[in-house]
C-alpha cells in the first residue's frame, strides 16, 4: 500500500481554497508555503528548535560516530558480517504535539 503524500503544491492549493481573505492566488500561496519551509530549514540549520503549536517540535540531534556490523549475504557463502564505520552526523527529529497525536489516533 502506497502512502499518500501532501506536498508543497497541495499546501498552496489548500491555502487558495480555504483563504480567509480575497486576492490570494495560487502563485502567492505557493510562495508563502515555500517561504515557510525555508524559514524552518534556516532555523534548523542554525541549530534552533522549531516549535509549531498544535503540530509539534522539530529539533536537531547529534548522532555519535559508531561502528556497525552488517550482514553480507551471498548464495555462495555462509552469512558473514562486515563492520562499517559510521561518521558522526546530525539529524532532524520531530515530536508531534499532543493535539496532533489525539487527532491522528481518533477513531
């Protein structure tokens, strides 16, 4: 089953359809959505946490360097393991707000 996606263009179309004032066209709505996303990206790239009330919080986490073992499967040999060095890196984490969790889990 393929997951549904709600991409930036869908956000722009939703803004135009549900506008609270006159004069918002699709290109302006797309620009607003793009600027909003760029604002979040800029804040995260500078190390800030981004809290959107009712939606959740985006944070940047530091992941340490580590050594992982991964299986090497081949039909000619028994399963072997190989070690791989993974460099330290940063990742973005999202913690949904309680209201969003309740909305999603509502039956």
